[in-house]
C-alpha cells in the first residue's frame, strides 16, 4: 500500500470503535495533506464503509481496499449490472422487514454523495464566486450550493469566518419547510450537532 492507502487503512481500523468522520477529521488535521490527497483518503474511507457488506471479514486491508476500488469502478460504470439481491448487501438483514426497500433507494446508498453547503442568507452567489467550483441550487433552495471541488473546506477562510455550513440537502429542506418567522418559538428535537437549529435561527 502507498502512504495514502496506509492512512486510510489506519482510519478505517480506528473507526471500528469511534465515529469514522471524527477519526478522519482528526487524522487529516495531523497529517496536513494537500487537498487532493485529503480528498483521496476520505474517498477511500467512505467507499470502504459503503461496500463493507461485499468484503471478506479478516482479509488484509490492502486487498479489501483493492476490492472497494473495483466495486466503485463497476458501479459508476454500470449500476444496472448490480442485481437487487446483490444491492441488499448495503443494508443490515433486519432492515428488509422494517423499511420499504426499493432498487432506487439501494442505488442511492451506494452512490457517492453530493457535498452541499448552506451559505449565510443572501450570500450564496457571492460565496460561490469566492470558493469556485460551486453550483447554485434551485431558487426555492435559497442559498444552497453544491460543491464540486476538492479543497478541504474546513481549512478555508470562509468556513472559519462562519460564511457557510456543510449541511446535506435534506437537512436544509427542514428549515425551509418550517419557514420560521421572527418572534416564533421553535423546538429542535434532533440529536445532531445543531445544524438545523442554526438554520432555523438564521431564517428567523
């Protein structure tokens, strides 16, 4: 394995007893890689967890990462080649009886996610110009941006200035659908890191 694969393997191993995103962030902070290398490591780590159901337990990590690369390539080339039963490996057995399972949903689970940003209200267009490689969302999405670059956004001046949050599109929809008004009282009963609460506050 090259140094990036070794780093990814270390992060994956540590993530067996901790949250993968927290371990990844801590390791990348120590390593201080170039943005392209950081993106490559993050891609390997999260691809591993997407395809974990297809891997052989106990196999050397180098072979598992090689298998993940091949699965990623096959899936991105032709997702239709994966049968419904094969895609079922993406979910735990109990889920089959508890949720409505569709091919569309399973394909979405194996597709690399879009990185969505929520800019401060009224600043989406300006932020897109500053960061570059951003696509504005639909008008009804307000200041939502799709980021397509490879830079580590957590190191940018704009992030440290609080100009945007990294927040998935579904979470952003919550605030927009609530449409809170000034003077109202809202109870955020989610158990995350406060992203929706910040959005609700900003919209008010």
